[in-house]
C-alpha cells in the first residue's frame, strides 16, 4: 500500500533532529527506539540501532534484515548487517573519535549504558531525551496524507460494521468484522486493539470485546483506528443500535458529549494550548450537569504511535501548531449504567483545523 503515497522525507527528518541537537563534529546521537528509527530512515524491521552524527548516519541491524535495510534506508544512512554482539563496536568505529554520545535515558537500559561506555571508550555519555519525538510532532504533507487515509479507512470500516449488526454478533465478532473491513478497504491493519462495549459495558472506557451479543436498542461504544503505511488514526463513536429511539437518559448523554467534542475541536487552532482544548470540553460537560468528566486526558497527539505526547490535560501548556495531529475525545461514564465517548482525529492547519475522520459528505 505504501506505493500509493508520496515518499517520506527521511533526509529532512534527520536534518531536523541534527538541528534540534546542534550536533557538531565529534558528537553523535544513538537512536534505539524502532519507531524513531523508522521515522528517520524508513527501516521497518524489528531490530536495529542508529547512530546520527553531524554529517552522516549509520544503521546497524542483523543479517535477517541486511537486504531490507539497505533497500529502505540506504539512501539516508550507511547500513551494516552484523551479529548483535558486534553492533555497538560497528557503531563506535563508524562514529570515529567521538567526544560526546547522546542517548535517550527513557530508552537505554542500565545494561546498555554500561555496554555503550565500554564500546565508545572515552566518549562522554550524555542524556538527551525526547528529541526525535519532538520532531515527530509536526507532520509533513506526506505523513498527513497517510493519516488522512488511515482515518477515512477507519470510519468507512466502522460504517460497514454498523450495517452488519442485524444478526446480533458478539462484541468479539464486531471487532473481527472491523479488522476485516479495514483490510478490505486498503488499510494495513488496525491501529490498536478495537474497543467494543455494548449496553452497560459502555461505562468502561477501555472495555475489551467479550462474547456479549450486540442487539437492537443497545448502546454501542466503539473505539477504533486503522493503519496506513505505518501511520495511525483514532476514532470513537457511541451509537444506539438499530432504528429504535434512544432512552431519554442515553440521548441526553450522547448529545452532551457530542457538544463537548464539537466545542473542543472548534477551539483547536495554532497558538491554542492543549490544556485550553481540554478545558473547553470539560466546560460543556459541566454545563450539562456531568461535572467535568473523568480525570483522564480528553485527547492526545498521534502519528506512528497511537499515543504521543503531549496529551490534552489541564497541565499541558504546549501550544498547538500547524502539522500537529491530535485526538479530541471527551467522555462521560456512569459505572454499571451507561457511557459515551466521541472522538475524532484532527489536523491543526495554518488557519484552524481539519477533521481527518469526518464522514464523507
């Protein structure tokens, strides 16, 4: 499926990281997280290390992925296939006489730190966390195109599932049907395990599918997403199955959460903080008599991972900027009774926002 999309600008991604690090001669950064390695070089295998220097990069993997890595990443990094025990030595030699090696302390174990110290000799090991993640927050056009496709596939697959509920499938069946529809519509797979909660189970925000049957008149909460060439979407819909009118309490809840969701999205724009969007969602819920809703975040950024920082919380003072892709997902959950969440994947644009997961007109 990736052939349908414009190429990702990995060289630009590498340059952005070098700029953030202000890497000079004799300095390099070790990247161990596979998602970050994919972002920087395009490599999609399950084992690799990447050394980013001021003027070049070296990717080392094992012999299983040598040919694949050369094909995917050879334009952006020197690729070496080596046995795991030899890989740090390969990187140390490729970096030359380094005086400083940066690493992310959240991704390097104590054991790996000790092995880095031995392999890189006199180089000073310095902590520098979250650099690639910061670069990943702003999506370029090629990334947005993948996420737009992932969102559209997800909502189309959900619509197919809703049309198939006449035979009273189980929640497990519903999740399986969604996964099959994503594949049939051209997605690479689901973005995360699909949440399916019918009836009173909708009061559990992250309920996993069970053998409970989904019947006409049931409240049905589904949290779902699709993957398109590695990039993800995240959507939640809460509906009443079938044509029967909703119970008045259910209808009131869905209306309140939908208004909260719409208000949060309407506020999202460059310069607005994540906290302000969260607060606007909670203001609407409070006006409808639901307090401020649960304490969990009412959204998050996403991309190559389904949950990326910053989240929409009361303490997230970071401002939205063009190219951010976020979810807005207020919810209210009344234990043992009912629950509702409404969520969309939203691109922040130069002038406002675009709902990537909006139903086609």
